[in-house]
C-alpha cells in the first residue's frame, strides 16, 4: 500500500485524545487511576512494613501520631490500537481506498508514538508477513510504516478477530478501525463493531469509501463485481439506476451508523473525497480523535 509520506511531515503538535484516565502500560504524561511515584499528591494510606521511609508524611505524624505514607498520581501513557482493513475490497476505487486508509493509519501511529503512547497496529488480511506490530517509542514507527508499505490488499479477513488481536493484554484506551466495512453479511459488520466496543474504552470507526463508490458515474449503466468473491452483483441500465444506487447506499450507511451508535462506537466518515490533510487536521480534531499536544490535558 502507498503511504503519503509528505503528510506525515505536516502533522504538527498533535496527540491522540482521551477524555478521562489512561490505562496505558508504560509511564507517560497522562493521568491514570494508578498510585505510584508521580509528582502530584493523591492520598495517604497507613504505613506497611517494607514501605519506603522517604514516603512517610512526618508532618502528619507530628500532629496526629499516625504513620501514614503519601501516595502520588502515577502518570501513564495511552494504549492506542489501530486495525487496518487490508481486504480485497480496499484495493479498489478512485482514489484508491488502501492508500487513503494506510496514510490515515500511519498518521495516527506517528501521532501516538511521538507522544510515547503504546501503539498496536493490526493488519486484517492482505499479503503482509507481520499481522501485528506494537511499540511505544518514535523509533518504532519505521517498522510500522514499512509493514504498511509492504502489504497489498487481498482476501476477506475476519475483522473482529483482527480487532481482538490488538488487546491481548486486556482492555485498551482507544481502538480505531479503518475500513470500508464491505463484508459478505451484516453479522460480520456487527461483530467487528461489537469487538471494538469490547476491547477499548474509546472505540471509533473511520469509514473509508471511494469517491466513485459514493457518487458513481452511472450514465452508461453498471456491472458490479464483488472484489473479494468475483461475483457479479448487479447489471443495470441507466434508467433509474442512480436513484436505486443512492437508496441502497444510504440504507447501508444508516445501518453502519445505527450499529455504531448501538455499541457506543464513534463513527467518522473518512471518504477518499475528503483530502487527507483535512481529515487529520480538521475532521479528526473536531471529532476529538486527536487534539493539540501543547498544554492539552497537562
């Protein structure tokens, strides 16, 4: 898949947004529910044998004759999971959906890794040799970028399974599925969206459709072929075909949005007709998927 590397140089000071506490596995600069050796005082608890005497609050002891240990907020990083659909249907469209989606995935991974967040990239389907990569430092990005650029779309993967692979260590902070959500049946769409809601506290779908899928040229009629199965889906003439196509498209989009709402999964249109720079710097920021890193929540 082709990644627009020029965009990666212009992401600015962004970080992945996470309202609330972070459960990341590494020390970082986001508030967490854990107590440890942070800088900000959180609470006291009674002294237990083996506690570090440097944490004893001697002022409290002098006043109350109680030996209490000071507890501090322990800041952690954020765990971001990105699942990229690399099925055959993602390799079509004008512009191509796979390049658009891969650049989105690379942008989010780089934003996270620059902030020392733990980023798990899961590739669903395709020809890539590495289905999952995880890192928490900026130097990890080169491996994730290489995996994206060496993968070609193909097959009809189980999206729900790829999503679950992101969270083998328990529930994560944010999970983002980048996909066209073209599957053989509605149950597979439902399973993928449900899996997102299970693995993450803040799940989101970035829905990638090609411009010619949203507004196809039907002036000469259409013969539709399923990219994943080769099946001819419809043959029609131009009379009334445009209206019928748009009704079917709107029904499909309504179904996806309804399932996302049912599982409290954020839905963000990420169609290829929307420039990637606008998506990352405007739509994702307005959707609170990303935010300014300078002073944001610190």
